C-alpha cells in the first residue's frame, strides 16, 4: 500500500500575499499595542487582549506559508 499523499494548493499568489500582509500587520499591531500598554502600566488583564492580534498574525502567516 502506498502512503504518499499528494497536496494541492487551494489559493493563488494574490491570496497568499493578502494573508501574509494580514499576518504581518496583525503582529505589528500587537507589538505596538503591547508596548503602549506596558508604557502606560496597564493591568495584566488588559494585556491578555494582545492574544487576539497575535493569533490573527499567526494564522495569517501560517496560511500564507502552507498555501492553504
């Protein structure tokens, strides 16, 4: 039995570029907001909201990288 898997890309170059840009922009937003929250000495609970832009950035990056 052959266990090799054939994988096809399901998005084109333009969509990969959009997802990569979304990922980079989300990471930058997360970093900037994080620096501002630290500079203003905001509660750690508010800093948990940084989870959202970093997750969005990671999803955008990995979708672009894996071409899905």
